[in-house]
C-alpha cells in the first residue's frame, strides 16, 4: 500500500501555488500528479518537529530498488535547481514522487522511463529556527 504524504501547512500551500502556476507547462502530467498527492496528504502544523518528512530543502538519499542504485540530492525551488550541485527542482518527477514521505517509505511511481520503486534511505532537514 502506498504511504500517505505529510506536509506542513505552509509548505502545502506553497506547493499548491507552485502547481497552479505551472499547470500548463511541458510537465503538466507531473503537476497533475503533484496535485493528486497534495490532495490526499496529511497536513500538520508548521511547528511540528517530529519525524523527518521530505520537504523543500531536504537532503535525501533514495534507492531505485530495481536498479539497486542509490542517489543523494537536495529538493529545492525551481529557481535554485542545479544538477551539478545535486539540487533538483521540487517540480521534477523524482521530487514529486518522494516529497512528503519519510525514511523507510517505499513508493511506486510512474516516471518518463517507466514505473520505478523507490525506498527512502535517509532524510536530512535543517533545524527550523
């Protein structure tokens, strides 16, 4: 069974606005999938400091279970994306697939290259001040 994503109230609102602004872009299918995830998400208080959920600015290590390959990157706003620095946009298909999930969650997701199963290995978030 697919886990349910979790977002802070502020981040949920920000992602909804980003999706709305990008609905007619080349990756409109991905934006539709992001909206579906946001619609089924659990929304928590901004002050919640419990489990490490993947959110904006998270540094994440995921494993593609079929390829047995791990990748580490940071999820950032589209304007901050830089592949050379391992920073990928929150609107990229892989980010959309995993945002809102936590360590040890396993997610099946349709990517341009086919359906992949990802396992979240680790999530590092900066301490909120």
